[in-house]
C-alpha cells in the first residue's frame, strides 16, 4: 500500500538512539515533518498527520519505538 504522505516515513534505524539526535535526523531526512519528543507514558491524541513524527523516548531519553509519520 502506498503512503499518502510524502518523503521518508519510518526510521527503524533510530531505535536505541538519543531522542534529540533522532529528532534532528528525522527533520533533516524529511523536511516536510516536525519530529516531537514524547516521554514514555504520555497521553496523546490519536489523530493522523502527515507532518508529524512522534519520537517516543524512555526515562533516559532513548528512542524505544520506531518513529513513523502520524
């Protein structure tokens, strides 16, 4: 299935990386999105947006879920 969003849409290589570094990488590789750090356990609105990537980080600031557009 083709994505409705433009540009790179998934960053599995960022698992285990520092969240701030992941944000910089995502925004460099797809300038159409804004990457947002989300601390583990946070509540979020479950809406889909092509211009957003949530970067889920643990208590140490390390990415623990593959960042994807949404």
